[in-house]
C-alpha cells in the first residue's frame, strides 16, 4: 500500500463514526492528520495574579492551605472549595462536580489550576488542573477547528499515537540547502512543535519554517505557471520604430512624468521580447494611463500591427476614443470606435476595414474580441479598468487573442503587500506619480445632521455652473435596498432643488442603455446633479463636475471612497468631496479622518488593508486570494518576497527539474496542475 495514503483508521480508537467525522473535517489519512494544524493555542503559562484582569482566564500554581470542603446542592450537583496559597495571595479555587477530588487533595499539596479569575472575590473557577507543579511542557495547548463531536483532545491523542507509530510518513519536502540557508527546522520537528509546542520560541521556529514552505509552494505555482505560459505561447517580437515613438511623445502638449516614462519603457521592452506580454499597469485615477496606452499602441502600429483597447462600458469607450483620436490622428493613425450603436452598413464597413488592416486601433467594450470581429494582424490588446483579479479570469482573456501581447490597466491601487500575491504570475508596472500642477480635491467629513449646510454649499457650486455627484448609502449585499436608497435621496433632492436644478438618477437596476443615457445627460450638463449608487465608480469623465457627496461614507472601504472621489477633480476648477458619516467605531473615525488627509491612492490602499485585512480588501466574492494555513500575507510579507525570489531561481535552474532533493517540490507542482496549464484555484 502507498504509505502516504495510509488511512486514518489504522490508528487505535478510530472507528467508523470517528473516521467519518474526521473525513468531514478533511482528514482521510494519517498524513492528513499530521498536516491538520491548530488554528490557535490556549495559553497555560503561569501568570502573576496581579497582572490578570477580572474575568480573564489564568493559570496559577499554589499550595493547598485548607482541607477541601465539599458541598452538594440541587440534584447531583456539587462544589468543592479549597484555599490555595499562590505566592503571597490566599485565594479560593472552586471545582464543580468533581467530588472525588476531596480524597486526592490534602493540605500542603502543590496543585496547578486554570480557570476564570474573579478579581473582586479572589476566586478561580477551575476549568482544568494538574495535581502537582506546573508542567511547562503544557504551556500551550493547541485548539483545532473540528466538525461533529470530535474534540481537540481527541485529535491530540491521535496525533501522539501517529507521531509514535507513523512519523516516517512525514517527508522532508524542502531541499537541504534552503533549510541550511535559512536555518529552518526539518519537517518532522516543525509539525511536532506546531502540534505540541513547549515554548513560545518553539512555536516561532516552527511557524517560521511553515510560513516559508507555504509561500514557496505558492510562488512555485505562480512562477511555474509563468514558465508554462511563456514556453507554450509564442509571442511576437514587435520591432517598433523608436524614432517615431519619440516623435509622438514630443508632440504631446506636456512632458511625461518620470513614472510614465519608466512604465512606457517597461512595456516597450515586453513588446520587443519574443515572449507574450502579461503585464499589469497600476496607476491612480488621473495618473495618466491613457497616454501610456496611446504611446504603446502606437509603437505596436509602427511595428506593423493593429491594437485594441477594451473598456467596461460604452460611454468609456467613447471617451477613450475621443482622447486617443486627439493624440494619434496627428501622426496619421486610423482610430475607430466600435459600440452597439455602430450598426448596419457602417458596422459592416468598419469590420471590413478592420479585417483589411486599414483600421489601426479599435476601441470598444469586451465585445471587441468576440465573434464577428476579426483583425488582420492584432498585436496588442489593452484592457482598462479591470477590477477582477482572479488568476482564472486573466487567463481567459489571454487565451482569446492568439499571440497578442496583453496589458491590463487598473486604477485600483493594490497594496504592495498584496500585489505580489494576487499578481504573482504577472509583471507589474506602477505609475506612482501624478502629473505636476494637479489641484488637490478638498475633502471634508461631515455628520449627517449637517446635511442642510452641505446642500447649501452644493447650491452655491451649482449656481456657479458646476455639477455634482451624490452617491447613496450602500447597504450590504442588498442591491434592492441600495436602489431604494438612491430613489429616496433622488426624490428628496429633486424636491429641494425644484425649479432650479435638474436631478438625475442612476442605479444598477437600469439597463446598460439606460445608464449610458443618464450618464450622457449628465455629461452634457442637462442634469446638474447625478444621484447614483456605486455603479458610477468606473472611470467616467465629466470635468465640469466638482462636487462629490457620499452618504453613509463609513460603509465604504477606503479604496472605494478613493475611486468615487476620483470622479471629480478632472477639470480646471477646484473640486470638493464631502463624506457624510457618523461612524460608531474608532476605526471608522480613523478611516474618515485619513480620507480628509490624503489623496494618495496607494497610501489609502495600504491603510485600508491594515484596517480591514486582506479578506475584506477585495470583497469576498471575487477576491481570488489564495488561502494559507499559517502564513499571513501581510505580516509575513518579507518572507513572501524571499520565497518568490527563491521560487524564481528554482524554476529557472536545471537542477530543480532533475535533482532528487527537489522531487517533493516537483511533485507538488505536478499535483497542483500548473504544468499542464490547468486552473489554479
Ligand atoms: P488615468 O486614465 O490614469 O485616470 P488619464 O490618462 O485620463 O488618467 O489622464 C488624466 C489627465 O491628465 C488627462 O487630461 C491627461 O491629458 C493628463 N495628463 C496625462 N499625463 C500628463 C502629464 N505627464 N502631464 C500633464 N498632464 C497629463
Ligand atoms: Mg483612465
């Protein structure tokens, strides 16, 4: 029999029932049991009573000072009390329903008890005890997350047995040189110390090794995937015309920021390389991604290819088409827009031109790379504002084009600490600098009771000819309620501004066409106020809108607030963002405060991560975040970086694919399906 598959039933005490419950928890084999780690530890270290708060759990060792007194009450219930001298303190220890202890404990004995400390009455209600002095071997008791009636102590007993009889099943899976280099514990000691720690240092060392192992595994998958994609997808080496590209940059009405220059170079290097580009371009709202896109699309055209720019909505497609035409028509490019309103004959003609290679750059929604649309020679696809981060989703897109290079652009700043995990298999470029001379959006935090004043302020802005967005309360997970809220606020504002300003309404229940229509009305200044749910978040550009009012702002994440705020401050006028919020918690107040203090998306995203944790950062549904048993991708970030560098080196080395010491890691990769190009999740 394959030893690794040794079923859990070989352990004494595991009958059918227990086996089933263990299986429900995910433990089928003895090896599974070894790898089933505690999710926390009960701390049984001795403490000074003076340092323990009322009602906290405490472990103390003491000398018995009085004969135990046993008292019965109710039916079969009883209470045993002893006086115990702990250091200089005489306290009482109370044991419930353990009458047999009366015979086992006598004056002068040393006992160790754990339980809840009643500071005022100087009583410990005992939850567990040892007759005798404290055993530091039991300072930390692991607690497991389990299903059914299995207890942590059952698991501990099974583990004791397993370590005694089957520890040869634990295979070292890290190569020797890495263990030596980082002075990591071997696998067996690691597991033993995680299950039966005897000191904080034990736990720390075991944890350190396990974190590294988890990260190395994860990074091997990422780097393996990258290698696989490189070797299995022939890219195009695009020989673009450097001088022409420089000429275009010279024609721009401004000079590029250093950050823009840097990322343009990074992307151009990818274009030229024989590999397929798989790059993410991150840049805050307004950092100038569109120009970068225009430049590299142009480069691709000078190399003899066509380019495509995909955006999530038709209105964005129109806006992008307009700015790209402005930049690229002067250098003789044919830029075309394909939306659902391009119909009939015009559509047919456009598609023909595209196929004949007469259109250089096509802009539209995701429909661009589907069905009827065929290019003569598509070289570069850029997608803007892609908010979904799953590895799987990125792959689908890459598989649609053939050998085309793909660039993803996003305005959602991802904290450095998450980017390495979430975009592990991609190259990442960051525009971390704003064009000079930007006006800062002034941000205020106001209590809901100040709404009246806020509306007066809005009235003033509007009477100066400006426009305003009003974003409505977000009610968790309920689109229906969100819509209702937007409708309510819309009617309130319509009443308030009746006869003076036009108020529009937008929410997720509208069809794409209706949304586009409302947006167009606002863009044309036929509406002065736009009441909306968060659907307005994605990169819309109405430079005349200078005011953003966000109701119940404490319900939004910092990154989302930042995205919303980015809808204003796009024109020549001073812009304002007003957060209406009555946060109840300190964290909530801190979040509003920081919004008023910084407009740097990366600072906010780091803060957001710190305050909300990685799980909540992207929202649960589409997080695409890997799960680790022990490692924490934020706090163990340094290790993650180290593991990534190691994984890179390993994957690229000949030894990794041949030598025995890597066989466990290779097997891991094979089992995870990466090398066949299967799904990662
Ligand atoms: P993003 O797409 O990153 O939000 P855009 O590309 O739309 O930002 O740029 C925002 C505005 O800044 C545009 O009006 C653009 O013309 C302008 N801009 C871009 N780069 C620069 C620069 N280097 N100097 C001055 N203005 C710039
Ligand atoms: Mg943009």
